[in-house]
């Protein structure tokens, strides 16, 4: 027994040592990544000092590998860009541009402001458009010791006629306006006067009774540092309206409505009510970090009255039977009972039921429902009130979600589907709800959600993780520390597709990885 116990302790000690070593390696990797970004920023600062085009005749370029050599589409020239060189101790990476005149057998070094960062193993192609263009995509940067690598996924174009570099953003937002003629089936671009919304995606449009167009919200993002974007959820509002006396002319006006405004969000849905108000439902409020995105999904209702330029919160009145029951019951209660029921020290919160549904792939989806407050003991019931089962049933309403589909017919709002997130899983809904906009009492569930029918396929693990599992890396004691490291050098870009569900920019090309 003693020997066996020593062996077990020794085994646990080895596991702890391995776990500590893994943490040290992970910490060192993060430190090296920060050093690599600092080095790239240093080179970028050096490039920023170039303010004009300088062409200098020179001897042939120094030896290098993994550069690109392209033929000029119009001239008898070759274009050499980038590359790397290793001398046995140090790796050098270049973003130099050279041209070789075939007829004169002469090299020229061309320095152009704002070039792409230093790289090698990139892709290059030349096209004749616009007087000739050299397109550069991706590539790799290596640290001087050759131990760290950075993989690009950016796209650049060199305009050969003007000798200017231009980075083609991975995403482009627009704020232009077009009109479609239903009689002639033709598009025409409008050029409104005034200052309109900034470029964005995912904004919502609705028509006012006066024939103007309301633009609300939207989403855009901007690059704050290398391959790191910061999103903005817009909550501004604009009115696009015809200019008096000028046919076909439109003008922008920024408006600031009063009332209970919706909180900033994206992925919300809108519809127009029978009384020409704009209805807004749900959405998601994102909290973004550099490599993570957490969303708070919503299911609230808001109404915008263009005539009064005011927002109103959509409050449901509840079933009539419940109101009648409470009003008659309070007449027979002793003094003081009403205060307690309304929120005194002994007030009881409505009970909440938490239901967990296991999907086909084993994922547990949690659904919360708030039940109606029970009738206090001794409270008399009227003959007209509903049965206890109906009075104490769960409150029916669509759960928090974004990107729901809305339609209004015969004064009723119909809401279908949408999505929300449970951890790393995206749940796509197919439920259907209805709300009478005239009565504004309660939602009716026409088709309930079925989480059990959801299918979710996890991302394929890397071979490195598989090897670690085979060596016992999935031990319970260490599993909590080793999570979230899958993906290798490309892992920092995983999950970008999640943002697209909120009306954001188009997905970027995947980062090229060298194995």
C-alpha cells in the first residue's frame, strides 16, 4: 500500500508539473506575441517617415527568398517586392520594391509612401486596369531570431501609373442612397443635401406618414491596431425627406427624439404599425474585447411616433381577467394588505421557472420563464375570473433574440425566429408569436421553439490538441487550465463569423497558416 501510494503521489506531481509548464509556455507565448507586435509597429513607424516617391538607380537587390516577381502589364519591366533572407543567425524580412528594365538591364529601387508591412511568401498578381495594378495579398513576417511568425490576411494594390499604395479594407461601409422606380424598373442614385448618417451596415429604415424616411441605428467597426477592430453600435437617427418645390431632390436632417429611447444595440427588427408608428423589437448589445465578443440579447418593444418625434416603451397591459381579479380582490382585503402586495416588505417576486433542454448533440440549452404571481390566500375570486390554471400559467412572450423577422397584418404583429447565443453555441429559432397592437395585452405563441431539434457542429480540433489528448492532456485536474488554446497561430482570428449575424461587415478571408 505504501509503494502504491507513493506512485500515485508521484503521478499527481508529474501532472502538476506539466500543468505549471504549460502555463509558463502560454505566458511566454503571449509575451512573444506582444514583442512581435511591437516590432511590427516599429517598422510601420519607419515606413511612415516616407512622404514622397523616390526612384533611385541601384545595383541588383540583395539575396532573398519568397519574394514576388511580376511582369509589368504595359512596360518591359519586372517588379520585385518583399522577401526574406536568413544568414544563419538572423532573419531579415523586406517590403522593398524594385523594378528591372529588361531592355536596359538596369535596376531601380522605388520608395513609395505608405507601403504594405514587411512580408514574404505573399501572393501577387498584375492586372492592366487603371494603367496597371499590382495586387498583394497575405504573407508572413518572421522575428529576427526566426522563432515567431505573424501571418497577414490583408489586401493591397499598387497603382503603377501613379505609384501609390492603397490598402483595400477587408470591409467597406457605405452611406449612399438609391431609389427604385416601380414603373420603369430602374435604379437611380439620390444625392441628398445636408449631412447624413456615417457609413454603416445593419441600419433600419421606415416610412413616415408624411412620406419621409427614418434611418435608425446600425453598426460599423474600425481598425484600432494591427488586425484588431473595434465595433460601434450606432443609436443616432436621421430623416430623409423631399425638398419642397424641387422634384426628385432630397435632404438629410438629423433628429433627436424625446421620450424613452431604446438602448444602443444591433440586430434589432422594425415594422410599421397601423397608426404609422415605427415598432422596434429586440436586438443584442455587444461587449467587445480584443479577442472576444459577449452579447446581451433583448426582447423589449419600442415605438417611434414620427408626428410627435418621440419614443415610447412598449408596455403590455396583461390579460383582462387578471386585472378584474386583482381589482375585485382588493375590496375584500383588510387594510394594509394592498400595500404589502404592491411592494411592501413582504412582497413576493413572481416565481421563475428554469427549464433545461438537451439538444441532439448533447448541448444543454437553458430556457427561463417568469410565472404570474399567485393569488394570495384568502383573496376572494369573482365568478368572471379565469380558472386557477389560466391565472397562474407562465407569461408567454418571445425570448431575448436578435434578427427576428417581423410583419404586421390586420393590426397584429407577427414575430418569427431569430437567434441567440448559449456560450459558444448559436441557437437559431423557428418559433412564431403574435401580438394584437390595438389591445397590447399579451403575446400569443402560435409555434413554440423546439431546442431539442437544434443541430450544432463544434469546430474541428487541431492535430496538436489531439496529440495532447492522446498523451493524457484531458485529465480532469488539468482540463480547466488548458481550455481555449485551440487553433494555433490562426486562433486569434476565430469567431469572426459570429459578428455577421448582427448586420455587420462581410467575413474576412481566413489567415494563411504555415505548417
